[in-house]
């Protein structure tokens, strides 16, 4: 099939039009979609995996697709896609590919803020460690005490930060 070609065929239904339209309506698809399915089956492609057929018909290309949905379903699509920070096409594409959806955009923003605060905390810890090392080299034991408590919990601070980073990466 040539890339981007749209072959069109007119079909004389010879008395089966009502049955074809009723079948399409019952399956909630268009008559054209029903005809395409019948043609794919007629040429022996029905046993092929859907992803193989999609690859043959230019899966990598972005195409415009028009959906007809009932109003509540359309509103749900809009709300869900917007809440996840995705376009409608990306949202539907992920559902079709059964790709995990991201966390809602608001949660991702909160997680980023928590991660930034944790990173700031590690930066401050780095400054404290550098000051502590300077004092050790200078031998000022009375000034070292103010850093001792902070240094004692450094492993917990780093572990907390890494847990936050891991959780954020896992949810992305």
C-alpha cells in the first residue's frame, strides 16, 4: 500500500444494505469500518496480529482520527487526558497500546516539588560536610560539635532522597 494513499470503493449492497447498516450499528462502527474488516478477512489477513497489520499500514505516521462518542464518554476522555497532562490523541494511543498511563499532572508536580526540596537538602548537606572537613583539618573541636549531629544522620538523609527519586522514576 502506498504511503498516504486512500483508495475508495463504491459497493452495491444489492438488498443487504439494511442488514449491513444494522450490523454496523450493533457493533457501534461505521459501514466503512465493517467493510474494511470484511476485506481484511477476505485477503487472509484476519489471522495476523493487529500490531503486524498496523505496522504494515504505517503505524509510525501521525494520522488524524475522528471519533464519535456519547457526550459523557467524550467528557471523560477530555477530563482524563487533561488531568494526566496528555493530548487526546496521546491518551487514546496509550489506551490502545495498553501503555501505562502517567500519574495525574498535579501529582507529578507535587512529586517534582518534593524531589527539588530533597535535592536542596542534599546540597545543604554537602555544604555542611565541606565545612566539617575544613574544621577537622584545622583541629577546631569546639566548632565541629555543631556539625556532628547533622553528620550522624547523613546516611538517613541520603537514603530518604534516593527513596523519593526512585518512587518518582518508577511512577513516570
